[in-house]
C-alpha cells in the first residue's frame, strides 16, 4: 500500500496562529475546542486524516497544553474533570491522569509511537505511568538546554523537528533516541517554540497561519520523510 502524501495546512483558531495550544492529535483522533467552526474541522480532518471530536480540558479550550500522547494512550493533568476524562474514553482513548504538580504536561513530554523524552522536572514516581500509558521506551532528559522538551521539539514516526537553539549534540542525541531524521526549523515567522504553532501526526501537519512557505518546506522535509 502506498503511503499517504504528507500534507501541511495553515490554520488559525480564535484569530491566532498559536494553534498548538488548542489541538491534540494522534493518527486516528484529533481533539479540538468545543466552539471550533465546521470549516476548520473539515480542514483538520482532511489534512490529518483523522476523526475530529470537540471537547474541553479543565473546562478550558487549551487542549494542546493539557494533553500529550500517541496512538497507545494520552496523559492529562489532575485539573481535568471526571466528565471530560469519561468523554475521551467514550471516544476510544486510553486516558491516564498524571497527578504531577505541573499542569501543562504537553510542554514536558515529547513522544511518538516508539520513544518518549520526559522532562527531568516531572516527578520520578510518574515515569512508570507514562511508560505504560504511551507504550514506549522513556528517556529522561533536557533538549536544547531546557526542560520544556515538548515545547521546543515536535516528533512523529517519520522524523523530528527541533528548535534553532539545538546544538549539534542535541541533534545527535535526538537522532539516537528516536532513530529518525532530525531537522531544525521554526513556525509562525521565526518562533522557536515549535509546538505552539505546529500539530502533526504521520499523515500531515497543521501550522499557524503566520508560518512562511520556507518554514512549511522545512517542516515537510523534517516530518514528512523517513
């Protein structure tokens, strides 16, 4: 079977290009805030090749900040409501509540279907939960000199995109960790906090509407290959 062409679509939500704070996706399901219009949902569905559902987390639209995961499972912080967790489970997601003191868990975890890098600030007692939920090997480390490993890098099963702050040693170790090609790039006209403006799975990517053509080409090279 031929592999689907990796598509990248510019998008804005609530008039902003920081779309990554509002959207979570894996390869089958994308979760967006409750009031996202149908036109945007159709674009997301076509680009990522997923079912799109509407939800909230912690009674807020900040789904992309409060949720991280892959096709095996997702992690959410303890500030989410029981009803929200139940709704996600009804849609087929394996959901684990991680009771870390840090609520923006997506900023602290970088994962694809095989490997996960976890920020060293996450309490050690939750590492087994992360490993079991995501079904991957877990590595505890910083990237680019910061503990915000989920903010300054984006990964799928085809490649990894790193912030321009990455040094040669960062690129080398991420290549070793994931066993995938690693590239450096930005979103939204030079922003290095990649996840804020980029949502990807293996089928395609959504980028903030301020992202330039050059940046999109780099994203496609980094995450559409392998």
